[in-house]
């Protein structure tokens, strides 16, 4: 069916519109159900607060709408974030075979290939495999794309790209491997030709020699290091993956790697668990920023509920005066209005969390098919 995300976005708009239209209809039974404990918990003020929320369902629905939207977005992003962290963790566990990973701190620049050469000489290290990244352009296209360059002789020992066709031994010269989804969109298979335009060498016809499923450690296009050296002027490693010798000590290998930090201060050393944690922390940072912004929206929605109730108090001056005349105290009037606000807020919370859970589930399902 193609990319399902636009359909999810369209569905989100339809659901929000439907909930907004139907909320005046369902707000009365919701207020009745949510406020059912109030007559026992708060006596007359609680009962009157519930009945006030039920009496004007349109006002109740419009007051709780902003809170519903805010909580729906919060719930959606929390579910999406949890799913992304779980997916990234599972992908790293499934694809990373290396014991240690050396990468540039901050990820803004690479480092000298001499680091990989010196790492090969360390005791307890069996395999060292470098990964480089570069940009290229499809002829006739304005935008650029990214590729990864690997060593075909060692890449399978440090990562699992889950090849569906082809062999790494064929990745030499003007050869390229494609992510499965990219190969489908480009209508290419093993044996086909992809024209790639590089800044240094111009347009080069690249022979497709393999299709893979996993791109968390690389990119959508993979070439060999030899091809990278031919077509790119700048030769910098971005990742160096290390596999220990059988029986090697992780502590001693890490200690030896730390000895390289003096000459390569921009390099960080991580094992599998630390690399997974760093990826999850990046997701947490983005989610934290989004959650903070959405929390402000929820706070504004709560202030909107207060503002609406203040206006309703002025509108019901005679009604409140009648309640005071028949014996209701000021404290009871304040409690009645507070319980009404609680019922309205809970209506917005129930609707928002329900919609948010549904949206989160829909997004996760859509991304799973990407």
C-alpha cells in the first residue's frame, strides 16, 4: 500500500474532528460516570458540581477540548518514544557484532584512519573494521544522499546487515549495495546499475551487487573503502568497530584503547551496552524537549478551564445567589465549582489519553511497515 504515514496523518485529522463533533454528545454520560463518586465523597457540593458539568455539555466539551488535544499529543509521543527506544535497542543487539566501537564525540567530524591502524596492533584485538560516510547526488536531482563505506573483508565479523541477496566479496570497484526498501523504490536488483554523482569524480555507474535489510549502523547505500578512496577527497573514519580475540579481556582491551585517547581526543570508546544507551539517550533528549513543550500546552489548557469557570461564575450570579439564600455557605460554593472543574479536567484527560494511545499505536504500526 506504499507509505502508510500519510494515511495515519489523515486519520489523525479525521479522528480529532470526529471527537470534537461528538464530544458534546459523550460529555454528559462521561460527566455522570466520572462524577458518580462525588455525592458520597463531597456530599452536596460534589453532587452539584457533577450536575453543573452535565447540564451544559457543549460548554463542558469546549472547555476540555484543549486539554484533550494536549494530552493526546503527550500520550502519542510517549508511546512513540518508548517504541523507538525498544526498536533501536533490538536493532543494535541484532546487528552489532563488535565488542567495542570507536566513534567521534558529537558526531560532527571524523578522525584519522591511523586510529584503526594502531588499534590493529593492540593485544587482544582480533578484527578492526572502519566505516566512513559521504554524500553523493543522483544525476538530475537537486538533493544529496548519504552512503557508508565498509571493508568487505571484515564487515561481516563486526556487524550483520542481514543480506537478502549478494555477497560482500563482490563489493569491490564500482559496486554498491542497497537497502531493501531503497532497491524496491528504485526498481533495482542485483546486477542492475545505479548512477551516482560524486563531487570529486563526477557521475559513476555503480553495479548493484547486494541487497540488505539492516541499516542502523550504516546507511541506505554501501560501497567499499577502496571505492570511497577513489571517489572522495577527504578520507576520515567515522566508526571503528573492534572484535576481541577469543578469551580476550574486555577490561585490558579497554585500557589499551584508552591509551589512544591522548593522540585522538575527539574519539569516544563504547561497548555494546554503552552504545545502545547513548542511542537511547539521544531519543530521550528529543522526547524531553517535545514533552516540555507539550506540557506547556497542557498547562495552558488547564488555565483555559479556570478562565471558563470564572466566566461561568459571573454568568450564574443569580443562581449562586439563590444557593446562598437557601443556606449554602461560601465554602460549599467554592467546593462545588472546584469539583466541577475536576470533572471537566477528567473528561479532557480520559478523551485525550484514549485518543493518544490510539494515535501512538497507529504510528507504531505504520512505522513498523516502513
